[in-house]
C-alpha cells in the first residue's frame, strides 16, 4: 500500500485538476441577452432597477410602525451583504422558511409593529432591491439546514411536474429546451441570479414569485397564491440549483 500511495495521490490530483478545468454548464440569463441589455444592467445609471434601490435606501432609513424605528436603527447601513444570497431560510424562532420578501415583512411586523406591505408593492420591491443589491457579486449560498431538505425536494418535484392545459413543466422549458428560441427570445436556464429583476415586458421591477406565477399562467395552469408555501419551496430548489453562481444584484431582462 505504501508503494501505491504516491501513484494514488497523483491520480487523485489529476482527477481534481480535470474536474476543476471543466467549465460550469450553468448560464445566467444575463449571458443570453444581447450586448445592449447587458450594458443596461451593468451601468447603474442606466439600469432602471436602480431607481428602486435608491427608493429602498430611503425607506431603510425611514421610521415605520408603532415602534417608530427604521430598519437602519437596528441594522445600520450596508449590513445586508450576503443576506439575499442565503434566502429562503428559516428565521430564528420560526419553523417554516420565508423568502427575502417574507423576512422583510417579519421584521416590519415583529420589530417595527408596522402593517404588512402588499405583494409586488413598490415599497416591498424597493426594500428587497436595496437588500439584494448588497449581495451583488457574491455566490449564491443556500443554508445547509437539514430542516429544508424535504422542502427543497418538494420544490424540485414541482419544478418537474407537468401541469396546465399545455401539460408542461418548468424542466421541459428550462432544462430540456434552454438555449432555444421562443418568440424570438432565448429560453434561459431559469437561475434566480438577478432578482428582483426589471423586465422590459413588465416595465417595472418584479419578484421571483411574480415570475413563477407568470410561468404558470403561460402554461395555462392555475397560478399559486402570493403566500402559497409551494412558491417558497420552488424558490428553495431554484437557489439550491444555482448554488455558487454569482448574484447580480438587480438584474435586467427582456
């Protein structure tokens, strides 16, 4: 065995080097866009989503609710680096996971004693964009929480489930047909690297929940409710599927 040890070590090192040299086949939707849209996302003065980030920065410092406290009173400035890359997650003292929007709502209700913000409201999107922008350039890093394993599996099952009048699943479009054209637009691999995103189709910022619900409508299936736990399970799976990919802050998409 001692004689074979150096050879085995060389084989292991060579295998590791080969594995590390293989390019990651995963692609952000950013890479499938044309140069003009890529430049729009890259330039903070041209990216329309940055208007929401600026609004979110103002809301971050504005007192809200019966407590009279602002987000900044508890968290300070620039303290959310890496947070968006770790959600959905189970907050301390809770038993079920929430996405980033849900975590903001919990902070408002528990700490600020403020009313709930409406789904896709400018205020909620702005706060989410402000927090998400601080994770720009960082790798997606879902929590290694064993309590989430079952929910991630449920999310994957939903991702692969055929449904709607068109009898399609997320996987059929975004795995089997990724890179092909649909209505002149490249079908992306559906990695959640840029959310919340500014879609030119929407002419505004939108959450990942909105995109998932739009996909369900597109295959002529019943859209899930905004607070459906299945949406969080899908987000959990998508974030796990994109583990290690780079967060883009506030993305732009067609």
